[in-house]
């Protein structure tokens, strides 16, 4: 009986370790009282047990919604794509807070055309 219980416990533990790759994101954004010319290039990353949080400013369409951002994986890189303002139309400046949770760990994040290395702190 003990041997059967041990085999069952080992099988459950092995099945729990068989995780499929994924990337999930949560986005918060707020329109700033500034034009796109005043968008700061500053970029901040905070790591925690649930993933990474990225905070930055971005020029986006005036009618931007959460549905207009996509997150995917390509190898060891997480790709984030925002809908850009239409040519000839002025966009608005937004503050962005982006939470990323991904398995397996990623080494880079690309936000539109900008790539950043993810360097964990010890």
C-alpha cells in the first residue's frame, strides 16, 4: 500500500512540473496632460515573485484601449506590441504600467521596436 501511495505522489509531482510555456500581461494606463513630444524615454522595471512590472511613457492613439496591446513569446524574448497612432493623426501621451508573467523565464523584452535585457537582481 505504501509503495502504491509513493508512486501516486511521484506521478502527481511529475505531472505538476510539466508546465507549458505561456506569457500573460496586465496593463494599466492613464492619459497624461502632455503632448507626445514630451514623452519621457525613462523606463523602470521592478521584479517580484509574480513576474516583472514595467513603467514607462508612450505615445498612443487617443482612443487607445487594453485590447490594442498584444503579448507573445519568441524564444527567450517577450514581444509587446501597441497599436500606433494613425499617420497624420496626433496621438496622446500615456503613462503605462505593464505586468508580465511568463514561463519559462525570458531574457529580453521587446516593446514595439525597443529591446531591453532582463537582468535579475540578487
